[in-house]
C-alpha cells in the first residue's frame, strides 16, 4: 500500500505503488509526522477506491476539503481531482426539491416522515446557500426543533426528543446526498448528536380489562378492529382494514404489509384463541371481501376519533398512540410465553425493533420476581439441617453457669477461673465427644 519515509534532512516522503505497478513518491518537505500519516492514510483509501471502482467515503471527501495543500499533492499523482471552479451555489430549498423527487424508493409512510423534516428545514434554512450552512447552523436547528419545532400541537411547541433524533437523522441523509452529487464537501449535520429515538413516556400497556370494557361499547365492526389490533397485533389501520377473508385459513392469517421501501412484506401470523370468537361474529355480518366491512380497504380513514369516543364511553382515560400501544401490548404478552424471534416474525418486525419500540417492562413481572425471591429464600432457610437447630438449643451457656455458682466454698474461693479455662479448652477441643476426655481443671466440690 503506502509507506512513510523520514529523510535525513527532516523531510518526509510518502511512497506508494500506482495502478501501473510503478512506485510514486510524494515529497512533503519538512512536515509533522501527523500530517505525513494523514497523507499515507488518504493514499491508501484513494488507491482502494480506484481499485474497486467506488466513490471515496464521506470522511475522505471531508478531509480533502479541509486540507487543500494535501489535496494538491495527491492530485499531482492522479489520486484525486482538484475542485473545479466553483459553480453557482444553489439554495437549500432547491436541493430539497431535487432530494424529495429522488426518494421514490421508499414507501408513502417514510416519504411523509421525510416531508415533515423537509418542511422544518425550509422554515429555518430554506433560503440559505447550500454550501454556506455551517455546523453551528445545524446545531441551532436541533435546538429549534427541541424548543419550537412542534407545528401541530396547540398545547406545546416542543418536539419529543425521539422525534428530534429522527429528524436529525433525516437531515444527515439530505446533506449526504448533496455530497454524493458533488454539491458539498462536508456534512454540517454529521457532528450533531440526535439522541435516542425511544420515547418510553408514550408507552402504555393496555390491559385486557380495559379492552373488555371498550368492546362492550362497540358494534361488530369496531369489535373486529379492536380485536385485530389488541389480540392479533396487527398494524392499524394499514393491516387491519386491508385484511381479506381469503387471507385467513383455519389456523393462520396471511398478512400483507409494506416495508420502508414501499415493497410488500408477506408474513403468517397464528390465529390466537382470543381472536376466534371475533372472526366468527364478523363472518355472520360479511358484506364484502374485507374482514372489516364498510371501509373498502382504504387505509387513509381516521379511526382514532371514533376509538377515543368508545374509550371515553367505557369510562377510561384515553392513552397516547392508541392503536400502536395495543399492538405493543400484544407483543409484550406474547414474548412472556414464546421466543422473541418467533413473535417478531409473526407481528412483522425485527427483534431489535421489538425490544426498542414495542416490548414493555411490566410492574407485575417486577412484583412476581420479588415474590419468587422471597419464596426461594424461605425454602432455602427451611432446608437447613434441623440437627443444627437442636444442637444450638441444647448448648450449655457456661458463662451463665459461672454466674450462678457461689464465689466461695468455706474459706476457699471457688475456682471460677477454672470455668474460664474449661471454656477455652472447649473452644479449642470442640463440644463433640472425644476418645479420651481431658482432665477437668475444676476440683470436685464436696459438701
């Protein structure tokens, strides 16, 4: 690959073998070892890219932009190109138009998520030249999202940290694509930390008791919707409203969903025992090919408003992300009984995604763990050798015996000290019977 050579006069060279198998030397003059190592590293990366026919990584492009002198050295030896004369810079708005037009490779849900990010970028930085956006601008944009980025809610202007993290991730993609198109040399959002995309504050386990109360307030159509979400774990409305009778057999449902790329994802999900009665009731009211009649498979229908009415009518408080949390509650129940990999396959997500966004920690498991720990401790205590307890009860307390003895016998003091000596010997020799008992230091007392 490449090697660094230190010359006697303090100059440094970097040598490498080019594609024609000829040795090339980059003479750097008097420079630091750090800079020489950087040139060596860039040589190796660029040679590897030329050999594989790939584009340099974003990191390499950024380093070349930060060190124009090094770039000139490398360009002289054909490892890279010097930047062409600066073309007319475009605004961020113009680039966002190009970017959104190019994202036909994702599903509609993902495109909608991108649109939310793009709208925020237009509001804050839309008229700024693309190559004039700095890392500080990117950091300020994140702060704005956290404090004033919520354009939908009338209650608060703040966005949840998980939403901010997702939008910063989208911003990185927008500017990374600009680098690939040679509109930029560095990504201003690269050093901006997005944070976690997990929002546990919005997680809510929907108990079966609550769902039972809500089901009593619903007609057959809505009972089917609620059961498919809570007991079937289907995405609602996308999978619930598009489920057809011909996708259901005796033991399973064939669910046709969509991935983030918009392509269909087909999976089989068991018909859990809790679902069978709802399918039987729905089959008696069948009016078309869909299990949930009246919606014609349209997934753009607003189900949240009516579902919230049913929850209130049942006397319960509305929980956030109503349908998502019902699906998450079902997945949380299933992983208590079945392997997580199987459950994730049935419900159409991956194990990491399930653990991150669906499966919840339950208080009842915590209490059960405490109960089992106490039970195990009690059982271990009861299994201790009962003979040890009996021996402990039968032990003679020699100190108490010594206290109750008279201090004198006649004119002679009683040998209480002898009792102490006996105790010491008992400690050394033990209280178990021995083949030959030691002679006692206490003289027999005669009346």
